[in-house]
């Protein structure tokens, strides 16, 4: 069997269709830009899909302390064929860090053993090849180290008609929250007490939903992406009855091989309107909302501070502040913060300095996280962690795992949260947590009621 590193162009095919060809192999992964044939339901700003399987090695841990071999994940800056220089991933690590892994980088945070949800604190696979689709250029390439036999098999499969997908997923009971409104109101009151005491300026509070299920979580993911296409979505089959179904609209960190860093925090949400006029009015209301702008600015300042810990002096800038981005079920206020790393552009120190993303903790970050741990009934697991890739050439792109479901031993878990400040109103904030996940959960549980 011969191996090739020359990029092989294949028929233009979306990532979710390519995933069908490898999903029975070990630890298949899809990083999904949420593109569809119809632009009306495609995610804004999405471009690349990345598919792979059969990782050469796995890096999995639930250690409460930073593992000694953490540096194994740092890209080695391996040169690759110039023909795939325009593609974001050719080979490298794909995986996640859970929110609770934040204790690795800050000794004052509580250390979790992840007892409620059984996913490891971190899971990464080293993938030597990938199928990469560029929806802008309308191309698909097989890249990395791949066998010529595998390439021929893929070419043959892509030339054949596609069989209809089996629909073999169902919930066995409705989604139930770990906080009813009364419990949320008690936690809200405690948050307000901390804010009034000056412990923090903003605290993110979330509730968790859970439902038992049977069948294929890939079918569930297809229903979710149809309902809420997102530019930083992903499906990871972790094996052993575990999977990640992420429909995230938020970029955490992107780095190019020249060390340019970008983060795009979301803070500020409105539901989409039922008519074009109502939708436009809600979008305008969000853009003009001083409270949402103030919350967004708090997080922008937090992230500027995080990036300044590792970026070149005076390189951290905010090219876009309070931009409106509209998704299937919500409008968001999104800002863009950029910086420049110093050579040799190490990625892991940046990840450690910034993790977890400030948009889902509050400010100041460490105190907010301590309060979150005190008030939320369960550990967050992967929710509000980060998922993505570390390419061998030095590319990195990670989402923030909001709008993310976890499948673990026959149960699906999902979370909805929001940032609380001193002038927040309890009922409105509780409703926002439902709106954020309502369309997702309704795709699997039509009786779920996100609106009062």
C-alpha cells in the first residue's frame, strides 16, 4: 500500500455528505461550516468543512491537573505541499477542552472529576489525513498522508448515487432542566448579591437540560444542523456511547501560521421575529441596546487583557465592535478582537492564557468562574469549553461550545445560559436561556416550549 501527501481534488461535496463515507471508522469527526444548497438556511460566514477518521493516536485525560504531556499537542510546524497552502487543515489534532479544564491553568479554580457527564476533560485525536471542502471555491480535497487505495475508494463512492439516510433517533422522554424558574430565581438573587458586593461585574449563569434517547446521534445531528445551521458546528464520535453535537455560532480563537490571532465574542441576543418587520425591529433594538453594548464591552476588555498576556505589545486591536450577526433563531452582537503573537507563534500558551472564553464566564473571569461553580447544580463538562483543530503547520481554529449537546450513555445533555449584570431582570434572563436553545431542542423534542 503506497502513501501520498499530494492533495487530491475530488468532486465538490459538503462535509456532512463526506462524513457518511467514514462514519463507521474509528473516531470520525466533522467540523461543519453549516452550509446548505439553499443560502436561505446556510450559516453566515461559514466556509470550510473538515472530515477525518482513524486517528493515529489519542490524547484523552480527566486529570484534575495539567498533564505533563500537554506539550504533545503543540504543532511541530511540518511543511506540507504548497498545493494545500490555502486550506486551513491538512493534518494535526482535532478535539476539545472541556470548560472544567480551565482549572488546569488557574490554581484557584475548583478541580472537577466530571462525575455527572462521563466525557473526559480533554479529548484529542491526531488525524494524518482529512477531507476539506471549501464552499467559497466549491472544491473538495483529500489532504495529508493517505493511501492510494483509500483515495480510490473515496472516488468510487463519491461517483455512486447516495442512499437515503436512516431516521433512527428518538427521545424516550422530554428534555428536563436542572433548574426550574424558582431555582433559577434563587441563583439569580445570589448573583445579584455578588454583583452588588463588587465581587464581579458580570456573571454567566446557565441551566442544563437532559433527556434519555435511543438510536443514532448522527441522525440527531442532521436534524439539529437543519434547524440551526452554524459556522462553527461539529460532530465528534468519541466512541464508548459518547458523542459531541455542536451547533456553535461563536469563534473562540483563530490563529494563522504567521501568528495573527482573532477572537469573536458574542454578548447580546434577541430572538428572530415572526415577520420581516418584527425581525428588523428586534435587530435594531439589539443594536441600540445600551445594556447589551455595555456587557459586550466588558467581555471585549477581558479578552483584550487575555490576548495581551501573550501577544506583542500594542498589537491587540478591536476592528469591529457590536456588529450584528443574524442566525436561524437569534440575532447576536459580535465584536472582533485581534492580536499578533511573537515568534515562534506557540499556540498552547495562547490557549492557556485565554481559556475558557470570557464571553461565557463573566468578568473578572476567575471570580466569575468560582461563583458559577458555587451556583450551578452540575459541572458544565464540554459546555462553554472549546472544540476545533491544531494543524501541523500552525493553524488553529476553536469554537466556544455553546448550542452544544453531549451524548453520554443513552442521555443527551444541553445547556442554555446568559450573562447577568446589575440591571438584569430575572424573568427576561431566564427566558433568554430558553430562547438560545429552544430551536435546537425543538428539533428533537417538538413539545419543548422555549417561549412563555
